[in-house]
C-alpha cells in the first residue's frame, strides 16, 4: 500500500473550519490526514469524541420525530433539556476530538 501524505491544505482548511464552525475543525484535520488517518482513528479520545458527536443529537431528533408522527400529546414540544444536552455533548466531543488529534499528531511527529 502506498503512503499518501497529508493534504498541504490541511492546516488552512482546519483554521477556516475553526473560524466558521469550531466542532468541525478536528474532523477536517482527520479527513485531510492522508495515510495517517487510521492512526488518528485508533486513538480512544478520537473514537470517543466521534461517538459522542454522532450520538448527541439522537434524543432531540427522537422527540422531533415523535412529535411529527403524533406520538406526543403536544404537537409542538419544546425539548429544551434535549437541546441543552445536544449542545453540551457537542462541546464535550469537540474537546475530546481536539485532544485526541493533538496528542496523536504529537506522537506522529516524534516518530517521524
């Protein structure tokens, strides 16, 4: 298998993502990592951050779907608790992803 280097635009794209939508900055770094991506994905911090990011909107979406299907008494529920849970989980996943990316990048630079 040939080794593909990280994209030369990785740092610029990550900074742009950080300015526009901060939770996506570590994801951009991962996406543009080339053949180092499996190394990043082997980090438990990165895997946990991705799992939290993917699972965090599930309760909020479940309430919205239940209301749309008429399964709730209120056709327009106000799931403020689930919304706050989503925001808190997004912040937590961003911290976990960033820590995992930074620690793995440090290990990769030491090994190189």
